[in-house]
């Protein structure tokens, strides 16, 4: 039977916890990794290799070697466009899965729908939630199968991307001295790849060892990304700053390895059951029939974001919450089901119930009652990135692990010897920063380069008042350029690879059409772009993720007011399922309405 709860009391508690965490400095509270902190960005995994400077021409250049670049590259190859060059700042393909090799790293969305091109590569995920080494290997598998390594540039950062009107191509300059051209370019730099540090006073004064989780130092900790014990920490005192999605995954390993382990928490994560399991090969053989992964992705999207289905193939935390919400709405009197306020109230009831279960689970697992109380998240499940894990809570039962809760204020300061919280100094040998990545900073600050389109207009200026595009893929005044990201398309945040798969296929078919018809220019018309943006803004576009009433985080601009430009950061009004159907029909029709080929 569902547990009863007091809506009014919960709302007051949520508001009080939110208010104590609001900071006037918003994103400015974080420290950019540069100058004296530049060593935090060094690649600890692959040595930089000397190579020849590129001064040639390619048909398609893609910036970013993560899923966006790999999937788009693969789809281009399938369309017969093999002259593809991927430029990647890491030492190999993988993007976030190249950098994030911290112990315990794994996907938060089920492998079957998260790992792209499983059917094309013939790979069966070993677990429902695959660990990082398997995902990285899969990225390499895609690179090898589609021969994307042959023309790739690793450890290379684009410094300028400029449209050459006279020659109808893009000029690309890099930090390795490359200066080459491409008829078409794709951009898939991702939103979470520039590590950030907390803006804590004295951070530069610490005399011990320190590193960011996205550059894990196994030389210091021992162990490896495959899960070997962190044996070099057995006599060490370690502090981890941050309790977000990364921390949830690496904390069990640190708790098992350290002599003394301090978990410095400003805001607890919502951590639901993951129930990870190995994949049964016999079962997989029964589901891996032609088109299986597309069916699974579509089923997840219909369950999680609406679209009408009674079957739940994935059965995870995302679809569980969605089914609860739909059940609450279905229970409303018929005349109230079209009332937005009644529907939102039903959503709140489903969310309150779910969060009460998550908080109760903590009491059942964590032995120390005070610690259990401090680990409880007092906000809606979609206010911050939802987490799912089977060993996280048990880590706080380890005798050497201590939760240092900062009551929403964060670490006070860092000294030569350690961290200070509540006036108490905790001396440590090592500080690990699990403080995430830049979100909401200037576009050029995150990409590292400016995109200069027709007549010298920069993408930063063109989007300063808000993003304009068609499908989130094509942008007026930036011909032959294609963007791979969710915004102004499906905007499906719970499974970003689904967005990427659809965008990659759409781009590849547009490029093939252009080449077949000897078109030198591919550009969205001004009218088509305006019509698309008007369509987006004309819908309700009610997002349940990161509302202004949520506790501060990168989902809601650290609790600060959103700029007018953010109203353009939306998706298809009818939802992700409808968008994916629409974009499939649009590209397969073959005339690419709204796109001009010349």
C-alpha cells in the first residue's frame, strides 16, 4: 500500500532546503581550470603522439569524437561518404567515456538503448548498465568497423572554424598547426566535457595530492578502470568534494580502499535502486531480431515521455516514474484530465510518493541514523540528475567512511592540510574533486573555438538572444554545417543517444543528397528556420526537469533566473516520440523541405 504523505509539509521542506542553497554568484561560484590549475586537464591515459600537420581537404569534418561524431561518421560511411575526419581533443574516440574512467563509472540509462549501433556492430552489452571500459571499447569498435580511425585527429583542439564564401567550404585551424578545409562540418562537442573546480577559498594552497574525477590518477590510488581495488589508498586519508552522479558511482570503491574517507556533501543526490544484472545471452538472442535496438529506443521514449504503449521493455527508474505519473493522471475524474493544474498536481503526487520511497530506502540500508537523515534528498526527482545505484548507500556503513555534510553551504575553505567544514579542519593526504563540468558558461569558453559563418557572423553573436535553427541541426548563415544535440529537436534528455542516432541519420542523408545532386551549398531557408522556431515556442513546452522551484543545480542555472534566451532551449511541442516520427518521415520523403540545396 502506498505510504501517505503531507503535501504541504513536503513543499515547505523542499523550499527550505532550496533556499539555504541559493547563492547570488550562480555559475560564478565555480573555478575554471586554467593557469595554476591547468595540470588538472592533462591526459593521464594516452601520451600525445607526434604527427604530420594537415593542410588538405576532406568532404566532411566532425568536431568531437564521442557518440555524436561516431554515429554521424558511421551513418555517413553507410551512405557512401567515406572521406570523414573526426577531430577530438582526447587521445581516442569515446568523448565522455574517454575521459571518465573513475572507478565504478557506468551508464545511468540502460545499455540496450544507451550504447548506439549495437545491432550494426553485433555487440551484446554484458550488463543492463554497462561499465565504462565496455562503453569505451564499444566506441573503439564503431571507429574500427567504420574505418573512422584512418582520418581521425586525436589530441587536437579546433581553434577556429570559418566559412569561406568564395570557395564554399569551411576552413579549420587547430592547436596542432593544422589548417585544412572541409566541404561539410559537423559539431558535436557535447554539454559536459570541460571540468570545473569548486570556488573554495584556499584551493590553491593544498599541499597534498589532488585531481579531478575526469582525470582519475590510478598511479596514486592504485586499481584500474576495470574495478581492481584501490590498494594504494589503504593508508591514506582522502576527501571527495561532490556527491553528484560521478560521486555516487566512485564512492563505494573509495570507501573500500581508503583508511579514512571523508565525503563532503553540499546537496545529497537522489539515489534509487539500479538492480544491475548480467545479460543472459539466451534471452538476448530472443530479442535481438532485425530492428531490435530501434524498437527498444522507441519503446523507452514512449514510456518515459509519452506516446502510448502498455509494454515497457527497459523497465528502469525513468519509466517507473513516468508510469506512476500516467497512473495518477488516469485516476483523475474525466473532466479534470485536460486541466494543466490538475495534471501537474497529479505529477507532484507521483513524484512525492517516489521520493518518499527513495528516502525510506536510506533508513533501511544505512546503519547510522544521523548519516541516513543527511543523505536524504529533499527535492523532486527530476530537479537534479536522478541517480540509480546498488552499492552507494552501503558505502556509508564502512568504518572508515564519514559523511561531512555541509548543510547546503559547501566546503568553507581548503588549507595546506585539508578541508574545513563547520569550522573543523579535516586533514587529508588527497582531495578528489567530483565537481562536474561547466554548464551555462559562454559557448566559446566550452568549445574552445568560435564558429564564423557567412559575412563574418559568429555563432555566439547569432545565438546571443537565443538559439535559432531547424530541427536543432541546420542554422541559417552557417551553410554546410550540422549540429548534433537534443535542443530544438526531440530534446529527450533521459536518453541523449536516441537524439544523436536520429540526427546522425538525418545529416548523412542530407549530405548524400547534396553530393548526388552536385550541390555545393546546404542551408536552411530563413523562412523555414523562423517557422520552426515559431512552432517550438507556440507549444506548452512544460519541462519537468530543473524547474525554478528546484534546489540549485546545473539543471536550473544554479537557482538563478533564466535569461530570455533560454526560452529557446526547448523541444518539439508534441514530445520526443512525435518528433522522432516526424523527422523520420521528413528525411525519408527525400526533398528535405525547408533546406536549400544549390
